[in-house]
C-alpha cells in the first residue's frame, strides 16, 4: 500500500491511521523500522491454526500432457470429487473479463487505453456461458482504471494487421471453462461485472452458504 497520501490526510484531520498488510511497501516498512510509524507484528496465525496445504502446478507440464485448459488436472479432479461428495469449492482469480489483453502478432503492440497506458481487457458480450475458444468480435475492450470502452477490434490500431491474439485468463473465461468441464455444476461468479453493490454481494454469499451453488468463482 502507499502510506504517503494517508499519512498526509491523517495529519490534516488529526486522525489515527492503521495499516494492515502482509506485504507492506518499502516506504511503509522503512517508516515502521525507523520509528516514524509504530510497528506491530503478528507472528502467529489466529487461534494457532496451521497453514493450509498448497499444491503448486507447473502448467507448462500440463500443456505437454495435452491439457490446454487454464485448470490443472489436479484441480479438475479435486472439483469433480467435490461434486460427487456433495461439497462446494471456491476459486480465486484476480482478473475480470474474458481475456486480459489483445496483442498484435505482427508488430507486437497491445491494445491500450489512451488515457491510462494500460492494456484493455476483453469482455465477451451477453451471458458468459459461451463456447470456450476464439473471441467473438461482438465483445468489447474495457479499461478497468478509467472505464474507457471500445468495440473489440478486428485490426491492430497500431499497424492495421488483422493478426490479433487474445491472451490471458479472466473470470468470465474461467466460468466458461468450468461450465464446459462440469456442465452440471451451479457456478456463482462474483466480480465487479456481476456484483454491483453490497446487497448483491451479500445475496450471492448467502446463496452459496445455503448450498445454492457448487462453485464460487
């Protein structure tokens, strides 16, 4: 986090600011170590709980085995087993949309926001339960910073080439892959495109707690 702006605001309002982070910025940690900020460290997990088991999967090896999905075989097996046992699963992915960026195969330029100089994200049109594959050009490109939006291009804005490649995984595409893999699963997708306010956020979590969904994405 960037502590500078909050520090200035706290001084102006004579307020107390509490930063909480497992990965503080270099500046914030320096201030804490040098005594400008007061440092409190949590050296044990709450209630002495053990860390969860984590399995790291190299997707390059999965591709060599014929898995061109974004979901590893072990994850697919675990979700299938969950479904058979009547259990639920939660998948975390911090990317909205269908593809994270569109790049030209000829000149190498990505389609960017003219305001923010970041890659635009491709969103498929309509319902997200589409066939997994090439992007349909009825979708649109969106900047997740300023909201700039254009129709999905069929030519590179930089060089005019028609050789565009849609790359990356977003929650919309992940839902499509999950639907293809587990067609009977009830999938609840929670992102800024499906949850617009606190009420809809709580409603989706409540529905999942009630067992009205098999997978929360």
